[in-house]
C-alpha cells in the first residue's frame, strides 16, 4: 500500500469521525489504532496500549489535575457565583 493512500485513508477516517461529533482525541486515537492493526497485523495490537501507558507516565500530564483543582478552589465566592451562572445551566444556590 502506498504512503499516499495510507495518508488519505487516515485523514478521511479522522474527518469522518469528527463529522459524526466525536471528540478530536477519540477520532485520532480510534483511527490510529485501526491503522496500526491493518498495517502491522498482530504486532499493532499492543501499540495503542503501550502508547496510552507511555502518556500516563509523562510528568507534565501528571500535574494537570492538581493545577485544575488549585484553580477552582482558589476562586472567591463572587467568582464562583459568576462561574456557576456562566458555565452551568442551573441557578446559583
């Protein structure tokens, strides 16, 4: 299979997945996992699994949840009310 055909097939698959409303990470991950399976056969089965665990051990990614918790807990009461009314459909209680 030529490189051009592989690239066009993967791009078309990602475009199709995004047109169905999938999130970008899900579209790229699904298309790459299927492409690895078709291109490398049985050897491609472990590639998405090992890539996911490699991402879990990436230190800058480990700090992200703590940063989000810190940012949301440091909001003042007025900021929290504004945040609640702007980004949720419910009213502030």
